[in-house]
């Protein structure tokens, strides 16, 4: 039995998968469910009716608008819960994002009802990270036209490029998002060294490689970028490595070769680590991440290689994720154990979880939206039993 394509990949829009992706899915795996499409439309409609209004705090906090805003937030939360409850057939790697979206939607509504308008607005912005993390995983076309209309609203047009690009990704307007990233990379108002702090390189490459399967465009962008006056030597070296890897990247891997492709791209970097200052391997890790997601979308539910795929996905996430809100690594490692507990990669994943547990942040430290605590003892019994 093949897994269904992720409905999260359609979040906030109906029918966003590319023709190439549809071609490799069996008919029963295609996202044609009327209930799913209705849920997606409900999420998008509720979100667009309230997000731009949240940018106008006078409107958002006005008691006269409370019922209308609350109704939109209630609809958003209900549809997000439906997605979490009834997203059957999904690749388990999407489970945490589904849960995170539902939990964040509930938190937006709760804070609004309590009169915490700034807090509710903050959580609406964090929802963007849930959406972006999903939308950047698989090949996709542009969103339908009403998504483009949403972005034309005056309040959204006033956003800074850094904030606007998140809205564009959430609305699946990838062409706009690429242009905005290129504006960010060229902007003298953002120091070259500061671009890594906002995840600009990762976000741009994920669209180019994972969503659009393009290398010529980022090559041109990075060749221009290295001519900036403020770029330090170590960043020049890293970007030069990205250009070299982009030129060597094989984009023609046939279906069924995704896991082997990811193995080759990752090479000997198959251990989890904290993000380092040396990002020379970023292109290879982004490409491997995309390849692993494609593999897991098509893998049989009983495929023991899925354990390796989830483990390697956690490895790539430790390199390519720059979100301070979403941390999927523990969830992916747990799936590596549960999918095939008797494999070598399940043992590696368990060891990584134990190490991460020892080095967990202290209670009360900011951790964003983390996956629920993993029951390591239960997983150990699965591996050793």
C-alpha cells in the first residue's frame, strides 16, 4: 500500500502539486478527497480573512470587530484540528507539523479571546513557520489565483521583505518568494553575515532545489552575491562551495533512486550535530532533504528502509533547519525507531535520542514548538526486545 501524498503539502490552497509529482503517484494516492479539499479551502479562507487584519492592530483589537475576527479564528482552529485528526495515510514525518499547526491555531484563538492581541498576532506569525516547513518539502506549482490576490492587500504590501517572504511561502507563491529572497540577498540594509541568522540561504535553496528543481537561478544569484563589499572571506568560501555543488547536482534521479541519492549527497556526515558555522555542505544537505521527503512519500508502509530514511532526514534537518520555533528532529528520530525497530538505523536513532535527552535545554528555557517528549524506555524495548 502506498502512502497518500501529504495534504499538508496543499495547506492554504487546493491542488498545489506539480504535474511531475502527480505522475509518480498511484491514482489512489492522489489528493482528490473532497473532504481534504474542503478542509484546505476552510483553512485558507479563514487565514486570509484574518491575517491581514491582524497587521492593523487598531482593527484587530477593536471590540466592534471581535465577533468577526473570533469567528475566523474559530474556523481556522476547527479546520486545523480536522487536518490533524483525519489526515489519514500521511507519511509520519508530517505528523509533528500537523500537530503543531493545530496547537498553534488553538493558541492564536485562546490569546485573542483573552484580549492578548499582540500575543495572538505573534502566534499568527508563528503559524507561518508551520506552513513554510511543509510547503518547502515537495515539488509544487504556484497557488491558485485567489492566493495572489491575498498578497496584493495593502497591509501585506507594507511588510518588510523578511516578513513578506514567509507570507508568500505560506500562500505557495514560490515565484514571488524567490524574487523576495533575491531582494533580501542583495539588500545593503541586511549585513551579509546576518543573512544566515534569518535563514535566508536555507529558505532560498529549499525553494530552488526542493520545490522548483532549479540550479541555474541560484548559481547566478550566488555568483552576484559574492561580489558584495561586506561579505567576509569565510562566507565567500562557503558560497563558492554552494555554487560548485549546484553545478554538480544531478536533478534527473528517477523514481526509486531517492534514498540512494540522499545517501550519496550526505556522504560521511551521517551523524547528528548542532548546526555549525561551517555551512559548506548546505546545498548537498538541502538536496538530500528533498530527496528523502520524496522517498518517504512513495515508500511502502512496510519498507524497512524507511528507518534509514527517517534517520537521515533528521541528520539533514540538523543542518538545514533554521527555525527557532519548530524542532522536528526528535519526532523524526522516533519515527526511525518505530518504522523498523530491529534495523541498525533504529539503534542509531535511539542513541541520538538518548544523547539529545542528556543535552536538553533546562526547564523554562525557550524551546519554541517542540515535538512531544519521546518515551525513550518504550523505544529501547522495541529495539532490544
